[in-house]
C-alpha cells in the first residue's frame, strides 16, 4: 500500500504541474471503484525565499495521505500541489485553477501571509473550505473571514507572541529591539510585540527596524541595534533572511553581546546555520520534533522513516489538515455546512499536540514551544540526537484562549464590520 500511495501522490504532483487533473474529469470518475476521489488542493511556496517551508508542507501532506492508506473512508485521496511562488497573484491563479479545472473539494496550504488571503478569496467565491496554514492575523478577521469556508490551523502572530513574551522579558531581558521583515507578517509582528512587551513588568521596546524580504546585507542594521541600548534582539525574518542575518550578526559578535530571540524557528534553518551560530539563541515555534507528546512523536517517527530526517515546523500544518479533512469526509461531513458543524469546537491531538478549533473564528488553539539553541556537545543529551538535536524545549505554553481575543471581542469586531 505504501508504494501505491506514493505513486498516486507523485502522479498528482506531475499532473498538477502541467495543469492536469488527477481525477481525469470533474465527475471524479477514473478508476475509483470505492467512490469518487477526495480531491485536496495544496498551495504552498516550493520556490523562493521560503522554499524549505514549502517543501515541508508538501511532505507533510503526502505523508498524511500515506498514513491514511490513501483513503478517506471509502474514497481515495488525491492531492494536487501548486507553487504560489510567494506571490498573491500566482496564488490566486493557481487556486482558481484548482477549483475550476480540477474541482477540488478542499484547499489548504500557505507559507507566506501575502498569499493566504488570495487563496481564501477563491475559496469564498467557490464555496470550498480552506484550511489556512501560515501565521497571519488577517485570515479569520473581517473582511476576509467567511464562517462557511475559512479555517486557520497556524497560530496568529499575536497568539504566539503573547504566549512567548513573559519568557522573553523574564528570562532574556527588559529592553527589546525588533528587527522585522517589511511585509504583512513583519508588520503584524510589530503590532503584537508593541502590545505584548509593555504588558510585562518593566519591559519595553527599545527600537524597531524593517528590512526588505530577501535582504542579504544586514550590516547597516547592526549599529542601530547596538546603539538602542537593547539587551534583547527579536529577529522576525525566516528562511534565507534568518540565515543571512545570524551569520552576519555572529561575525560582528552581536549575538554574544545581545540575547537573540527568533519569532519563527524551523529545523531546516537551524541545520544550515549549525550549532555554533544558534548556540544560546532562543526561538518560539508551534512545533518542534523532540517535543515529548505522543501525537508529535507519531508524526516524527513516520516522517523520519519516510524522509530520513525529523520534520521541520511547517509540514505539520498540512499533515494535520489532511488528517482532519479525511476524518470528516469519512464521517460524512464533506459538505461545507457539515464540515463547519464538525470543526467548530473540535478537539484533536495530532502532530502538534492537543489542539482545539474555536467556534467563533475557526482559529486553532495549539501549544507554543519556547526553544533554546544548543551547542554540539549538548545535542544528544538535551536535544535527543547528535545531528538534529539543535534545540531543546525550554518552556511549553499550552494552547488556550488566554492569548487570543475572546469570542465576545470577536463578535463585536464582526458586528462592527457588517
């Protein structure tokens, strides 16, 4: 069965790249003797600055299909993976192709907040449920949120930042400089940190600077950071931006003089940087491979068996999404109204640990993990692996409503926008 599922997933990828349909037509005919195929469209960035995250999402989705035996109840699962190139117009076009040409039943995926709203726009117009999978404040807020189809499996930046700020201010320092990417994700981080940091006793923002996505030279920012009097630096970039910055910061000794905290960590970035550069840094994540949780470890073991390494953080959103979709379709909840009824208030324990999907805004509430960067001499003892044990869990913040707006506040917000 494993080989059969992998062949099916690969066929889906090859045909989708050519604009084809795995199902072979809108009626879902083809060879599915057990029923119409369940078609899931995956939109992610498999080229560009966040290519590692996009590849993880593709892997997470394909692994979920394999572990499900390629079936959702009596229906074969078919994935069509499209590259958004991190561009909203490309995401819009590819999402339209998936719903109009391949007639997918569900959409999921996203590594850049710049693309998720475009995908959601298509989902709303087509009446196709969309399970968003990147960190943004806007997806399930007016005017974008449509309770009939919109779901958000990743944490919002404000959720994660509010969960992590007590540790940041109590354990790392009281004067915080923010170095953030100059696009939607970075500006959402600024708003969240500006709210969360002053709420901690004696803590404040010492300064803020923005850098363009894809920056390769961070040297001009270093005097500004050091001149701010900050004792903690928050770096909000990801992917190659994160790698470029930490390499240059280490050359100037910045990370030795100022504690460094990363808004978003991923194992692939840490591997590229290596133990010497991440040793002593801190980060927050919605997932890390050595978290002591049965659901996390089931996912990690399957991923390692398939791909020869532990997973990073973004693939788990797609792994969870495909599992949730398949389980609800198997239970007869494929229609958007039935799917909504099943997901509102749903409590599950999958690849991130215990998670609840709120009824009022379809926001997932899942743990936030604070991670400490390790040296090579600690990797096996504290990180659990001499090669991949680059970080250890310093603190786990459970996924609760404490760090999200209350449903009463959400209701007021929605009424004002209507």
